[in-house]
C-alpha cells in the first residue's frame, strides 16, 4: 500500500471511530427510564445516577411560576415529588392542576426532581369525552 493510501485509510478509521463514539455516548445520555413516583422512591440510590421520566398527577395549588422556571408537585397515590421545570420550551397548554404530567430529567439528592422536558394531558377532558360516549379512531373504551 502506498503511503498516501495508508494515510487515507488511517484517517478514515479515526473519523469512523470518533463518530461511533459520539453516537453511542449521545444515545446513552438521551436514554431515560420511565417510572411512577412510587417506583422512583423504591429505586433509592439508582435514581440519582441516570436520566428519568416520572409520571404523576399535578397537585392542585402547587404550580408556582418564577420567571422561566416552574415549580410544582406531582403525586401518585399518597406519594408526592417536588419538581422544578427548567426547560427552554413553554409548558403545554394542558399543564394545569390535576393534569397528568410526565417530566424528564434528573433526581437530585435534595429530593427535588429537575426537569428539562415536560408533557401534560388534562385528564378531565378525556374523562368527559369518555362519559359522553365519544370514541376516537374506532377504539372502544
């Protein structure tokens, strides 16, 4: 193999390995575990070391907006979890008291969940439609 070809092969291998490493590390960082509030508390120390998605109902009267951050509490059964949303996107329109929320982020040692992504749906809207007999997409309730 000529010297020029060897440089090209070595350079190509370095680039491919670098891109593979970046793709793998990006995938590992973006992957998150979906849990309920009670499952989060049951996982103890493991919860601090990874990204999580936690679901629960927004506790009525707990939403406090402070500039770009939003503090609120989600609950499941009798367990509650304080959340601070610091994401760049505006909260969804359905983010209100008693809405079902799914937050994504990290659980801190201080017991506060720092979320950088949030989804919410207003459960009361879907309950009203179900009670009225509304069916979407041919699904049976």
